[in-house]
C-alpha cells in the first residue's frame, strides 16, 4: 500500500495529521506533508485509510 498525495487539492484541514501523525505532518502554511515515501507499514495501513477517507478535498488516496 502507498499513499498518494495531491498537494494542489489540499486545503489544509489537517485531518490527516490529527488522525495519523505517524504518516503526516504539516508545513508552516498548514498543508499536509506525507512522512513516508514508499510502502506503508502493515501496522499503519488502517490509519492511512482513515486519513484518506476523512480528507474532505480527496487530496489523499491509497494505492494498493
């Protein structure tokens, strides 16, 4: 599983960071910064899906 992040769609709601701080941080403007560049560890897959499902702008998707 990989996280696909579309920076141009992000509006800085920070839900991803609140739900999965192990996978996301935020920059100085409040936009998401994915912390992984590769496969999501099995123990964090549920949090990755939760972050993607709760992104109101659909800026986060999951690639299986």
